[in-house]
């Protein structure tokens, strides 16, 4: 007798860190012949087929930080890459620094989120000290994902934990 077993694959988080961009400077993304790469202000990584879960930490407790999530696709006919804004969210930073975080060190976690543009499911944290919140973005079939950030002041180190679901 045959039977079907349903399983759920474990999806590990991956870690990427970068220095936030200059305060108040929104990204200027347009069709380009250059493959997107990580730089000051952003990190680029491969997309999952469906959704991407993002958990974000900051080295500074700047009141609010802006995050733009772009999807990139290759255009064969023009040998170029086209950006698409998937979500623009503003994160509120925890008031309590977490220390000895493996692979991160000391950082402040995002406590709550506000969606400004695009589409994302927001999972706000349970408290302001150890929030546990994250955002879920539909990757819409994109090949690469770019997370761009700037803080209301300064240029903190941003750590993004990301997992495809």
C-alpha cells in the first residue's frame, strides 16, 4: 500500500551586513547593464521563489531607519537588469541593545514596522527590549533581492537575516 508523506523543509536564515547609506538619501535605481552588487547602503543576495523573511538589526539605536527592498530581474534582449520596488518600510529601533549575538556582536533589533510603499506583511515585535518581529516580502519571481537602508542620522551597520519560504 502506498501513502503520501507531507514534510516542511527547514529554511535557515542567512546573514548579510552592510553600512547604511547617507541619511535622507533615497535610492536611485534604474535599468542597468551592470549586475546588482552589494555596496555602501545596500546588500544584494539571491531571491527565493516565493517569499522572503527579513529580520533586521542595527548597530545604532537611531529612532527610525528606512529600508527599501528591490527585486532585480535579467532582461535577455537588452542584456540588462531591471529593478522593481517590492517594499519600502520604516523600522523603529529597540531601546535595549542585545549583546553577544552570534555572528553579529552587539546590536539593536527592529521593534515595529510601518509600510510606506509596496507590499509586505509586517510582524511587529512583542516588546521593545527583545522584539522578535520581522517582515515578509513577496519576491514576485525576482532573481536578486537588494535591501537598501538609511537611518534618520548617521550610518550604522545593518545586519539582515534573510530566509526564503
